[in-house]
C-alpha cells in the first residue's frame, strides 16, 4: 500500500511494501530503492549520491511550493498553525539527513555490532521510519507504546468545525458588505424589577418626516445589494479594502452630533439624517437582495449627552400592525452602565408612537416608529435593538464551551449539518445518553428542534439556549430525557441572515420557511439538508415531536401553530402537548392563541412538511417580541430569563406528555373535547342557529371555522432565489422563443416534490395520514354546511378539532383565559425508573412514548 507522508513537497517521501520489502522514494521525480540501500547511501552519500548533498543544501532555503500553499490555505482559513511549529520543516530534515548516527543510533551505530540478518535489519529500519515524528502520517493512530501496529483514523467530517482548543470560525460575509473590525459583545442581565409596557397618554407627538432634503445625512451605507442583485461570493471580513468612516467628523468637543454605526454582526441601519439638534430620522436596510422586510434594527450611537432629550424615528417599516402600538418599548444598552454597574439591555423610551408615513414613494406604504430617550451618561456608547441580539458568534462561543466540557461532550455530539450559501457552518447537535445495548438505542424515539430560520427573530435563540442549558445539565429530569430520547437540535438554521442583520430572508433573498419542499439544494442548502436529515431519521426511528422556534411581531405571549389531524384514532392529540405546556407555563404560554389550521400558503413551512412526512406533533412555536398578558407577568416585557425558562418548560412538558401514568394525558383530552363543544356552540350562537350537540358534533372539521393565522407577509418571499430569477431574465432576453417557458420550468422544478410530499407514506402508522392527506382543509372558508341543522351534511365532514378558546375563561377579557389553568397538577417523576434500564413500551390508544 502507498503511504503519503506529511513532508514538504520538495522532499516528498512515500513508503511502499512491494514483495514484502519496504521501498523508499526520494523527492519529486526520483525512483524507488530498498530501505537497506537507503541506510548504506546515508553512510556513503558523497560517493553514491553526490547530487543529494546539493539537494540538502538547497533545502535550508524556503521551499516555494510550501510557501505558496501556506499562504493559500491560511487565506481561506483552513490552516492556522505557525510555520515554525511544523515538525517537517526543511531545517529539521537537514538535521537527521546529515547525521546518520542520529538515524542509526543504538544497535544500528556500527556495522560490526549489527548481528541481524538483512531482512530483520530492514524491518527494524522500517519500524523506525514509521515511528519517526518527521515521517508519521496523520491518517494512522498508534498505541501508547508507539509500536508498529497502527490503525486507521476515523474518517473526518466533511466540513471541519472548531476544535475545543482552536479559535472560533470567523463569520463569512457577502463581498459587498463592509464590516468594522471591532468585536461587539454584551453582557447578560436580568432587570431586578418587571419592565412594564408603555402606557400611551394620547399626547404623543407625531413628528413631520422631512428627509435628507431638509436635514443632514450623518450616516449612510454606500452600497447595499437590493432587489435585482444576487449573492455571488463571500469572504471573512466582507468587502476588501480600507473600511470607510461613514459617520460625520466631529468639529470639536462642543459638537454634539451622534456618531452612528451598524457594520457589525447582526447590525441593521441604512441611513441616519439629523433633522434637528437632537432629532434623527433613521432608515433601516432591507433584507439583502430584496426590497422588503424592514423590522429588525440594531445599531450603535456614540458621543451622547446626558441631559438632552433625543428623538429617533424609523421611517421605513412595512407592517401596518405592530406591538409598539400596544406598549412595547425598544431596547437600549449602555457600555458605561455595563462596565461600571453590570447593567445590560433594558427597555427604554417615552412618547412611543407607531404611525403611517404619509410620504408617498409611489410604491408600498411605509410606517414609522418614533420614541424619545435620555441617555444615562455623557460621552457614552449605547446600542438600540428591536430585541435582545443573539449573534452567530454568540452561538459559536456557547458551542465551544460545550465542546470543552468533558461531561457534556460525552452525550452531546457536535457535527456540521452543511455549509450555508456564504460558507458558514450550520451546526447539528445530537444529544442522548450512551445506550448499553443496541436494542436500547434502537428503542429511543427522536425529538427534533430548530431555531433562527428567520434571522431577525432572536427570541427563538434565547428559547433554544434555555433548552440546551437544561438538557445538557446534570438534573435528574434531563438525564431521564437523554435516556429515553435522541434529540436532534439545529440551533441556527440561517447563519448568513443572522450575520448580515436580515429580518426574514437568507442570502437567496427568500424566506427559507417557505421552501422546505424545495429540491434546489444549492440555493437552499440549510433547509434541504435539514429535511433530508429528518427523512433519514424517520427511517430509523419514530420522531415524537418536531418544533421550530420563531418570533412574532403582532401578538403577545408564547403560542404554537400546529396541524389538524383528521384521523379519528389520533383526533385531538396534536393539541395535548400545547395544552400541557400552557399548564406548566401559565404566565407565558397562551393556549388561547394557538392555531392548528393548515393554510395553502403555509404548505412549504417546516411544521407542515414534517407533519406530512409523518410527525404527528409538528409545531411552530411563536414567541412575542413584547411580553405577557397572563397571570403574574401581565403587562410586562419578556426578559432573557423568561425566554430561557420556556426552554426548560418544553423539557418538563415532554416528561408529562410521556408519563406512564396517563391521567394527565386523559385529563387534557377531556378538556379538549369539552372546549370543542363550547367552540362549536359559540359559532352557532353567533349565526343564530340551533344545533343538537348530543349528536355527531365530533364529526365537524373545525379547519373550516378556525380563523387563519395572523401571520406574516413572508409568503411574498416564496419564489425562486434571486440568481435564478436573474438567469431566467437573461435567458428570455437572448431566446425570445422561451420567453414564457423559462419561468414556468423553474416553478415546476421548485414545486415538483409537492405531490410526492403529500402522498409520502407515514413513518408512524399506516392509518395515521390516511385522513390527513384527504381530509385536511387547506384554504376552505367557513361554509353554511357547518351551520346547518342537517346531521347528514355534518356527518359528511371529516373528523377534526380546532380550538380558539381557553379551558377556563376569566371575567377580565384582557386576561388570557389560559392563565386560569391550574399548573399544580400531580407531578410524579417515575422514581422506580432506573438509569440505563429504561424501555419503550408502546401505548397504542394514545400513540405516545411510554416507559416503566
């Protein structure tokens, strides 16, 4: 076999076993010779190989090929070692090649002392060459005694990620983006007192939008790719060349102009216009390669004045409704407060007003957000953000701490799922305790969790962090969950969007959560590999739950979107987990806000695609950017700890959901049936109809009466990636005959797997999806058939369930009814269960994970 050694190219040396005799190759273009002759040649090199002396002298100089490869690999970030630390440098080779006694010491010192036969001598020399650190291959592993019995190293990952001892991978940016060299870091902090919603006074001022014609531009990004452009290439540090100073130059210490900056990770600010001494109009950058999705903002200001009242007005928001209209405040961070008082992000702002921008640009209408602020210090550096930032670097720091932890790294395996369009790593965590037998490992069911497919929804990352903190802890409940489940976790699905400060899209210019059915692997790699990973997972084990964490900009509290199951055998059971979660977190999670209707425009979302692949409990979990209207946290903003605690409650609810004592599950099913009757009766009363609910009320499909999700306008981003649209335009310009066929071809290509997805065999049960594929209403409006007295017409409906009311209504309409639930139900944690001996006992009537 041929052995490639880690030596410089100009001294490439390879060992070959030919007819049981080791051969040695010298240099590029040189022939092969037995090792025995090599030993003799080293002793009499001047007589036998006079040219070798010249070659050795030349090796003391830097090798051009090695120098080129060193700079080449270092430039692309694949090589970070120092050249002087390499064990195979030319200088070290010169030492052992000029000192034969160093090579042939001990029993090989003199010919007279050599009593071994030729074959044995060559074997020992071959052993020495294998054990030499200068010649050892990285593909082989040796035992502790360093004997000549190497074994092959395990195959490396397709993409390398940071090691526990190595540096973090620097984020890769599109080549158009300028990036400042400063590292932005914020401390975590929990306010000691609740941060209440802003209460409007009715006297909030609506400022006149004057623009740069009457103001002074104090900050503006030069070149930002928008609609019509598309992503081509990325690099660490973004745009090449000198970083321009975009902020205005201060004229002296009395100059009180603010210095703006947003060219850092997750930052978003396009332009700042000074319209008065302390009044600024701000324009947000749209998602790269689009002309929409302005919601997320995150920027820095410097040169503050303590006693002045500043006004900031964002002038190009796109959503007509916002949480800012019902009391949400922006977030502010003071570096002086952080360094001196250990105070982090906090809700600030007065005279908060969200209103329509009357400036007509001839396109879509804009909306404005304005607020006033007084800075706590002079000459401070402050940040403003839509929500608590959580960057790609924050994630890497967290994963690095897990990789360095000797305990957590035993049951948490960090792998690379894929690379994003820009080349950033999409991480996949597999979390489970080692199984004692193959049968035990095969019996484990899987749970799949993901977050940050929408980059501006940083609240999803904080929920994910809370989940990881708990599931990686030494808590008995966490250990039990790791014993019975295999967790597949993708903590950041869209790292490119997070890095550049997008709100909704990836660098394809499209919403990834509308493309889970895609076959365009190169355009949507993160989504394609996620779906493929889950598909393979379903082939080897049942996936009990899939949950994709999101953020919501129009509704308070935390809730889920699920999928109606019309199979009578599993009827109502997709609602049990959310109902249990509302009992465990009654002051945060609102079951009243949950919705289970599958709309046609949401067919490409993760929850619908995974549900059609066979995952019964498939959810999108929405967390507000604002706060809670429930229980003890009513009218207060969510903090980082609130969101992290929900990650714990997800784990806690999993244990309740799989409790072998089925009383909780049965209780929830009973509540859901009762609520279903109430909801149907409510709908009939609204129409002035009478209905005999003692009949076949359970045959009514509430997909028809459940309201659509008050979701986003992200379906506008459901289409081909920007570069394919550009390609289609170029094709139509050059080939008139294909003017209509080219776009149609790509659309058919994008949606060609739709029917296959819908008719795919269920992984869980053959009957589980029969009703799902045929009876699920995608976009059906409320029909008069539901509100008729005819039982025959009602019985023609497929069974289903929809709930938009809560178990116990409060007399206060502003109080979410879910807060009336009693969270203190019996909580047994299976004391008889032994670690390492848990088994999975099927429970057909409920179809959930059970164990003794």
